[in-house]
């Protein structure tokens, strides 16, 4: 119905006294339940918010502890050792000495090359994610010292479109590898990704050979490359750089694979073995070299760095 038509009808109703009749009916319903003024009248400054994230419940054992306690325990459940998902900033603070590091290549941003639209346009999705998070893309790179030895860490963020592998992540990995070659510093990639970024389609897939090319150069230069797979490491990442480290590590209980368990189960029409695609299962089948508890991560890396430096 057009606006003009609607307003004309409203006008006619008012002329016919229908609105007045409605008001009379409301009077009859009693004064107690009558809304005197419409809308929310509380000003923003007067609003009282419940503080967010004071308590955290472990999804595995349902143990509840305060956020401060969990933070002090490096986001590992004190009851069952469940490793909560954390972002690049947390990893940088856990691993680099005194939490001091220099961020690299922060000025690269994703672009909507294909004018891709799924539930919403890719450009709108990007803008929304930039506004919601402090992140520039699904990967951050930093350079710092770990137990007094230099290391470049490229770490993914699941909060940025599921840690998806897009052209920015690919470019950052390449630049990180070249930076490592130039300064002769080992590289660590911390993976946490659902797979390739579908909104970048073929551009996403091109990152696989591109990153591997740079990592080959790193290998030719004799610089160590470590990979840490955290929950979850899937799709394009497992199909490329995450599984090619000189030392491949996993966090306890992390889900690591190419396709998800549900897809595999539906394809092979068989039940999957217990613990399928978890770090421990992969370690048993030779895909991982080490399972490292987050509390021992810095120490383990420090030891690896000193061994490779020798
Ligand atoms: Zn727990």
C-alpha cells in the first residue's frame, strides 16, 4: 500500500471518529494498565548494564570461574584443562618476553574484489567485523623475543570471519616469511581457522601455493618454521602451511582436520572412532610432533629456538 493511500485512510478513520471510539474503550479497561507515554524513556547515562564476562563457564566440564582467574591461568580451565579459544593479542602477550613486541604489516586490509554477496555483501561484513573487533584481518604478525631469542609470530584470530584464509592472510604469511629470511629469525604460525574465505573464492585458494612458495624460500634459507595448530584448524590451512612446519605442534584437545567430522561421517556412512580429529588422535597417527599445554608453550618454544639456534 502506498504511503499516500495509507495516510488518506487514516485521515478518513479519524473523520469517522474511529480513533475516538478506541480511546473510549481504553478508558474502560481501567487506568491501572494504561501506558501513559510510549517508548523507552530512560536515558543512556541512566541505564544500568550487567557487567559482561565476569564469570566464565567451561564448555567441557561446566566449571565456573572468574574471568580474572581464567586470564591468570592463560585461559585454560583449572578443573579439566580445557583450552579456551584466545586471540592473537593474548598469544603475543603469553609468548613474548614481558609482553613486549612489535606489530608488523598492520596496514593491509581485505577488499571485495568480486562484489560477493551471501547473506549480506562482503564489504558490509568486513565493515561490521572491523567495527566489532579491534582486528585488521584474520591474521596478525608480530616480532619479539621469546626467552631472549627472537621470533616472528603470525597468529590467526577466529573472531575475524572465522579466522578464514583470505588474500590478506596469505600476503601477511608471505611478508612474515620474507621478514624472517631478511633478519634470519625463526617463524611460528599459530593456526585457528575454519578454512578458506568463501567470499574471496579463487583468490583464497591462490593463497595456498603463494604461501608455500614463501615457506620454501624460508626452508632454503635454513630458517626454522614452527606450526602450532589450535582449536579449530581446518580446510585451507591444514591443506597447506599448518601441516608443513619443521616442528608441528597442537594444543591439547584441538580439533584439527580438513573436512569436519559430520561431513566425513555422512560421506563414508560409518561412525568415526573416538577422539577423531583431536590433537591426541593426530599425534598417535603421526600428523603432529608435539602436544603442548598452553602453560608450557613459552618454555617449549624457547627450548626449540635454542636447539635450532645451536
Ligand atoms: Zn573445564
